[in-house]
């Protein structure tokens, strides 16, 4: 495929990449500063943004960067049909064999969080991605799970991440108690035109390319179509490279973009 044609050492614009290769846009840098502050202050952190804006990537990058001697995180992106599934999944992620009964799971998890924070001096962090899909009764369990009466600092930290539906749900009266616990918020935006161009070049560079394969006019077209959303940029760039290879071209220009844009519409 185009990997060999363009001489890439790996496929560009793919989902599988290491944290060290993540593109550090301005939003990511600002988010990281807020997450670092959140680690010290505790409570709840609300991360929102359009679908494909990089929320999961940012959380993955953040989680991988944590010092295991001072922080221990679990990442969940399920919707959960039952309360017991929610608690059993968290316990399993902490490498604890969960008991059968729901009530025992809740008690065991609370004890474990207290032991981590108060005895081992390790901050437990529970990351709930795609949180807009969580049932109301799970959101209530999250609120109850955060109820600790030790000083003014939270025993466990919680990160809720999702798109605009999550904001809408949290604005409802039924979730007011949970919303009041949110200490910090951040909303990821799409990349700017300049960042979109830099992102495309970055993806090509980590794939092993030393050439500028996209003209400025083509990257401007990609920005207009994608609104700077990284996942959409990826979805556009891959078929463009395939089309360039099919036409025996070594670059992507505006005319090629116009020729194949129906492939991602």
C-alpha cells in the first residue's frame, strides 16, 4: 500500500501510536497544566470536546505520564448495565478480585481507595471516558463513591470525559449534586489552521517521511473539511495518500483533494 510507495516506516494517521508521539497542540498543553493542578487540588475534573477532538488521546497521554509511586489510575469507557458491573470493573482494574455481592464490592473499593491514599500515600485516579453514556444510577454511584470525610482533600480523584451530551446531562437537576463537585473544567477545541498543518507534518514525520507530501492549499482544504478535528483529519489524509499513489503522484495537492473528497463525506 502507500506505506511502501512513500517509504514510510509506519502507517501515518493511524490510531496506534505511542504516547511520546502524541501531537502537542496548544489545547493539549493547556489541558496538561490544568490536570497537573488538579492532581494537587483533587475533586472532579470535567473534560469535554467534540467527537474526535482527542479527549481519549489526551487522557491516555496523561495517565501514561503519571508517577506510579505517587499515583495509580484506572481507565473506564463502558456504560455499565448494573451497579455491580461498575464496581467489579474498577476493582479488577486495581487488580483486586471482586466479591460476588454489589454491597461488598462497594465497601471493598472504598477501603482500597482509603488504603492507597492514607496508608500508601498514593493518589487513586478514576478516569471515566465516554461518560455521556453512563446511566443515571452510575453517575449517582460516582457521587456516592466520592463521599469521604477525611480533611478537605479528596481521597480519590475523578475525571469525567465526554462530548456535549455529558454537559447537558450534568446541567440537569438530577445531577446537581455531582455537578457541584466538579472543581475544574476544560473543553478541547479543534485545531487551528496552523496547528492542522503542523499536525499533518507531524504525522508524516513520525511515519518516517522527510518530504512535504501535502501542499499548503491541500492542507487548507483539509482544515476546512475537518474543522481541525484530529480524527477527521486522519480520515481524510489516508484516502488522499492512497489516491496520490493510484495516480503515481508523490504529493497531495488541491486538485487531488477535489477529485476524491466524496470518499470521506
